[in-house]
């Protein structure tokens, strides 16, 4: 399998011919002609196909939730921001589980404040060099700077500040809310045993998952919706103007969260690639075979049936983007990030345009992929920037402008 995993196509000439599923063609062969039939019939069909074949069905029982503000600073970031840390407690079968939300709100903006919400990779304390943020005690991937025995040390404080650009967000009049994704499930194949999937499963750590049960991406997306549950009762946050955002695997998660939970006002996918914004049928860069072998815990078991059989998959990722309609959507790529297939991400956004058109919402406004560092679009936006797989200051400048235009 090792040699097989090294086989990667980075040539457009080797992209196979493919036919994409039509997001406006219902399972019974009838065609969507208006917004009502999209909402009542076709959208639920596509959502169910993604649940059954890609991300799995999430936990759906009522959740007993408690929110507790554990710290607050009205003069954070030199007085320009209000910082809160909120612990969210889930109760089930006599047990408790928790996740922590870090929130920065512009102190000078009129309340309530619009917010970007996203999961982070190495703990809330890594998104800003702020000594007031609690250092996470959860399991960490060993590939991060300052991680010792899979735990964060003080050396990790602020190490991912470049990916979050808190000052730019605050200066733009918005807020940022973030959660360490490992609070919900540690990112390794056995991580579910210490995450919410085991916590809520009747068999706990002895659980056996069915072929269409949720994977880690489903668990992480579920946590984003639980953060929204908190926002609707916090008078400082405008819950009608929350943009769910994510980078890489967490960009996949942001799209899935936005597709399922229509309370999110907009969604942003940053370099999300295979299983995110990129078309699977192109087989360019990372493929289903790669992702399901490298990360067997991310998706439902059914997804593995489509390794090397992408044309048999009843959906493709342009339909995931279509589930965001008519809400604004931004997909972004990086020129050197061929693994995530920038052209495939653009084409997904392009092929979602007919659904946005149903609502009278203009899409990208271009026929072809734009030049590097040349953002395009209206209700669907896209850019490919120079550089590698990352979330950068340039990306955030576009997202803040995007938020300003739409929210």
C-alpha cells in the first residue's frame, strides 16, 4: 500500500473525463425549477446522500448543555477587544463532557458583534499570544512545535497566531470564536474513544459504528453547532451573523457544519481539498484512496467504498457547496497547494452557481479560474493566492472584506 499511496496525479492532462451529478436533478428524475422545490425536496435529498455516503449521520438526540464563562477581560489586546473563555458542558447518562470556546469581540464595535467561528489545531492558546488564555490540557498531535508527550507546553502559546489574524479581525469590527478540535475528538484513528462519539454512544468506548455513522469530521462539525447554541444566548454576539470558517481538514468540517446548520450566515473553506471544496471526480492531488487510507477516521465507513470509484459516488463536492445556498460562500486555494487541487476547488464553486441562481444570487461572475491573488465573486467567492498550504494574512483580508460586504 505504501507505493500505491505515493501515486499522485499533478497533471491536468491526466485528469480523467467525468460527469458531475446535477444538483438540480432530483432522485426521481424530476428537475428543480424553483426555490420551493429545492428547499422541500432536492436539498434534503443531497444532504441525506452526504450523510449516508460521505460524512455519516451525526448524533441526533436532545443534548443537555450548560454554559459557563470561566474568564473575561474587557481590556484584552491593549484595550481593543473583549476576551471571554466559555466552557460548554454536555450531560449524558450521568456523565459530563466539555469543550472550551475562546471569544474575542471588538470593544469599539456596536453590539451585538458579527463573529467568525472556526476550529483550531493545537489549542485556543495558540491563536493569540495572550497570557490570559488557558493552555489546553487535551491530547495533541505530536507534529506541533512545543508538544511534549502529546500535550501542549507554554512554548505553544501564540504559535498559530499567523493563521488567525485576531488584530485584523477586531480592526474590521468583527469577533473571533474558536475551539480546539481535539476537545471534540482527538485526531487519530482511536481518538473517538476519548471524544464525543464514545461519550454519546450507548456502548461508550466499546462502540461499534455502522457504515453510515459519523466520523471525526461529523463530530467536529457537531461541536461548531453547539457553539452556535451558545451564541444565540450571548447578547454581545449577533447570532444572525456568524461565519463558520476552517482551514484544511477543518475547512472540510466548516463546509459540513454550514451545510447542515442553516443558522450559520456564511461559510469559508480555506485550502480544504479532497472531501472539502475540491471535486472528487478529478482525481487530482489527494484522492479518496489517499484520504481514506491516511485518515480512516475522518469520514463514515461507506466513503471507503468509493476509493478508486469516484464516478460511482452519488454526490460530488460542488453539491456540498450548493447546500450553503443562498448564504454567502467563500472557497480559497493556494497556488503551491496542488495536493488540495486548487482548480478542483474553483470548479466546485463554479458548478454550485445554478443553485445560487435559483435564489437570484450571483455567483463567481467569471467563466475561468482567475489569476493568482485576484479574488472574484459575489455570493460565491474564490481566490487562489501565491504560496503554500496555510491560512495567511492575505486570506483573512479577503474574508474580512467578504464579511463586510455581506453581513
